[in-house]
């Protein structure tokens, strides 16, 4: 199969709608909720209702969280541009408006992507319409999700969950949390499963909300689980511990969420580039695409280099999503997209602050905010270093025990 570098025509209306929402609904309240950390953006309720309406009418493929279904094969082998590609394109446009507000959207949580990727058909139907945060990270586990210490012990028809999760996006606002826990620590990665826990379940409590450098509109919580009992049917996918499958459930989730985070970085970086181009033009600096960078001003040459980096990240992200739509293994490409977009997103937004000088560093414009927001996109869903490690393992054909 080949991939076209042109944006699919059928998604152009969706992308256009997302851009209008970003410009007219998110940008105007961006600074307000950056300053009012932990205050819920009520304006998002209307926006979520609009997206639900588009999804219900079939007018917006990709309006909701998509998933990477490893167990599905299509009889029709024609090339597909589907929900995953639509999602990354629309998310990039929304994050051109505001990353924190996009992360605060009801029913669009990272946990929804986990459900879409791992849940069985009955669970997909039962959990349709929930707003799910995702709880993976723990104190002391670092970037290796395989070191999870939160436990889930089967007791009759329920699992009893004990542990602490930190940096849970939408952990206070979401009505459900997807919790990663181990069924048996002695069995390693294969025993790690995900569980859907409804908010208000006894034994589950939000311990605190974090104060953060960026994405302040999005709540980030620490959640404690103390003898929290959940129905055994809330274990996503299969309860079987298969050493051969390894970390397949978690990786299927990451194969989906990492391109989404890459798209967030792409959108935020694009916003910085667009505004910086305008500011440079106002200052009399012309960026000429028909002349080599070496014969242009230093500012113009830097801008051209940033746009080239951005283009590489954008195309890698489209490729990872496109492969998911076509049921092709995309773990390598998902990590490549996340690594590239996360790094260049931070580089671009900070460089734009530098090029804009005092305007970039002040709150006159949103450049300084975008530089703060973009940093987390190089960290969560797997840090830059972890992505490079995964890419190296895939390229060299080495296991996690062979290359650490």
C-alpha cells in the first residue's frame, strides 16, 4: 500500500469545522482558563453537545476517540482513510486553539481511547458515552509502565484494586477512570490489565489536583485506590494472562494515544508558527520560500528550518494514524511520530518565543503559553527517551530485556 501526502478530501469539512471551533470558541477563553487553574470550562459543555450531534448524524467521522483494534481484519483490502486519521487531523486543529481545553473535552479522554482499543464488543456497547480518564503513572515507576505496582485481586465476581495513580488527566472531572493494574506481579508485563472504575465507587478517591507549568485548563489528579471493588466484567478485554501476548493490551492503547498526543503537539506548534510569521512580517522580516535559507535573514532561515521540522512530524503522525485505519501494525510509527512531534513541538514553541522577543515572553500574545503547554506533550504517554528506546528496539529487532 502507498500513502498519499494530500489531506483526504472527505475530512476537509471536519478539519474546517475544528479550525473554526478552535478560533472562535477556544482561543477567546484560552488565557482565562490558563489563569483560572482547576476551574471547569463550562463553555465546553456546549461544544461537546455539538460534537455529539455531529457524531450521531454521521456528519463527523472521527469526532470521538478512535482505537487500534488488533483483533479485527477487513475483508475489503481497499485503502482506508478512517477514524484514526480523522481524529489526528481534527485534534491538531483543536490544539491550534488550546491544548488544555482540548484535553478537558467531555467524553474525549485518553481513557476513551483505551476503551476503544481494548474493550470487547459488549463492553464497547455498555461503556458508550462515558467520559474516561486514564490512570497509568505511579510514584516510583518512572516511564516504564511495566513496573506498575497497583494490584487487582479477583474476589468472587469482583476485582479488588489497591494502589496510587498520579498525573491522571481529567481525573477529577471524568465520570470513569481506566486503571492499569497487575493481576500477579510475579508474571510481569503479561499480567497487567486495564479496569474501568466508575467515579464514586467506594474505595476510590481523588487525593489532590496538581498545579502545573502548562495545560492548566486541564485537571490533573492523584487518585488513591483502597480496597476498591469493581465488577469483574469491567476488566477490559480478556482476563487471560498470556506471556506470549506480553504487554499487548497496553501497547494497543499506546499505539492509538501516541499519535493523538503527537497531533496535539503539531497543532500547538502550528499556532506558534502562524503567529510568529505574522509578527515577523510586521517587523519587516520576509520569509521567502523561493530562495535558499542561507541567503535570507537569520530569523527567516530559522523559521524555514522550524517549518521543515514541523512538516516531518505532521507526516509521521498521519502515517501512524493511517496505518491504524488500515489494520497495519503501527507501534514503531506511533512512537516515531510521538518522539518527533514532542521534540519539535517544544523546540518550535520556544524558538518562536525567542524570535518574537519581548512580545513572545510577555502575556501580550499566547506564545509564552504555548511554549508552556507544549512541554507536557514531549513527556506524557511516554517520554522522548522512552520513545527513542522503543524505536531502537523495533528497528534492531531486540526485546525490552535485550535493550534497556
